[in-house]
C-alpha cells in the first residue's frame, strides 16, 4: 500500500497503457488508498449509522481531509460488503 494514505493512486489495467498515456475520455479513475486511521474512523461512523446525510458527509469529509464523493463511495461499498456477508 502506498505511503500517501488517503491519496489517489493510479491503477493500471490491460486497457490502459500507462500513466503517461491516458486512455478513453479523461483516462482511468484513480483509486484511493485509505490509511488505517481513516478506515477506523469510517468503520466507527458506519457502526453508528449506515447511511450518512449530506451534512454528516460534509463534516466527516472535512475532518478526514477526503472528498465527499470518496466518503459517499466508501459507505456505498461498505453497505454492499455487509450485504454480501449476510
């Protein structure tokens, strides 16, 4: 895992030649590598409440120095993980 936790990292695939040559419209999406501290905070928030409102998402994003979209996506993915486990 990269040391720049919480920062996007390039994820390459067979359809994407490399970071110097973006593919498709705007290139490949970047993947966020969350730090252990960020995951812990997100998990504890998820235990309290599986769905965040806009205000809570803004507050959490500001506190964790992540974008609201990253928070929203993490919660969506976590809910799907819980659904698969059940």
